[in-house]
C-alpha cells in the first residue's frame, strides 16, 4: 500500500447504517480493541479518577496520572507495591465491565467473532465475552511473573493484591507482602509487556494459536475488521495488520472508530467506514439502528 490516507469525517446516520449492515452480512468479525474502548467505559487514568485514588501519591511524588506513576522510580519496593496494588485493584478487580463492552457483546451476539486487544484490564471477560475468543497480547493486570524471568509461568495475583491494599499504610505495604518468585526468590513483576522480560505463558500461546486459526479460517470471504479505540502507540499489533489484511482480501471490510481521528490508506477506503466520535455513544447508537 502507498502512503496516501483517507481522513476522517463526522459520523452520521448513513455511516452507522452501513456498519450495522456490514455486521449483519459478515461471515466473521475480527475486533481490534485498544485503550480507547476502556476510556469510553470510564476507565480513565487521569483527572478526577486519579485524584480520587492517588492524591497522596501525587502530593508526595509529583506525578499527575496513573500511567506516569507506573514508571515512577519509587525508592523502596514497599512503596512501589503500595502504588501498584491500588492501581491493579481499581483497574482490574471489583469493577463493572462498562457499558461499551456490554454493547459490543450485544452487537456480536450470534456472530463468528474473535477479539484481539492490547488492553490488559480484563473488561472483556467481565462483560461476558468467551475467553476462548480473546487474545490479550500485552498481558494482564491480574497476573504476576518472575521479574528476571527465571521461568515462563504466570500467577494469579488477586489474593496478594487485596492483602497489599488492606494492609498498606502511609503509602507502604508490609515488607512481608512484597511478592517474590517461588522458584528463584527474585522480586515478582506484573505481567505487562514493557520490555524483553515479558512472559508469554502457556495461556498466551494458546490464545495466539486460536487467533491464528481464526485468521486462517477466514483468510478469504466476507470478514469485517472492526477497529475500536486503537491509537498509534502500538500500531503494528492491530491497526497496520488490519489494513494489510483488508487490502489483501478484496471482499473484506474495515471499520475504524476512534474519538480523535479515524482513517486508513486510500487503497481500502472504498471498503471502509471511518467514525471519529465517542466510542461509547457510537456502540450504543449502532444497537439502535
């Protein structure tokens, strides 16, 4: 594909109608979901929500959003895990799925679908999506791994996170609550892809295999690539492959919904719909078309 792109234009009823028709006509739907979907569900990392849970950390350390706090060089592991236990709890446990996730599931009901996502907050499963139809490429807030790593296994962390949250004081957890690898004794880390220590465990590889099987089964035919809330932080995971697969399969269609800008190469624009609008409202409106 060349470097010419079609810019986004404001959504309208005709576009929503076309997307709804394409959903109905598709033999299969591949959803590519990015952070914008969770943002639309209310899982923001700055502003009021950050202030509600982390005003003490902001005052002491000077960062102003959860993302920045995740990279802060805390002086001790007790402080690091006090921050991260709160962070994981409010973004992974005891939280509703969010209406956009529930609406998306309703739109896909009865369809042959698969979800590829860079999100790590478990909202899809909370909403009721079939785990066998999900591939979390970048990890899961709910898993620990060895930070080295000395082995390629992950561990559920809910019990440990809840204990850290309950027992922390003055932005520190008890030293005895610092998670350590059961094999080598080194510190544990959260199973998030940020460098070459990320563990791709058996579950990750099984999901990857199911994703490849889905692609192989629908290499041809009427497949709809539905891209939701995907930015340009990691375009090589969802956005670029979706463009390429749409280009190669002349019966495929591509839909991009993004709050700020939605676009695609000119070569696939005739088989594409771009909606630059609030993702939650767009999914709600699609159900009503």
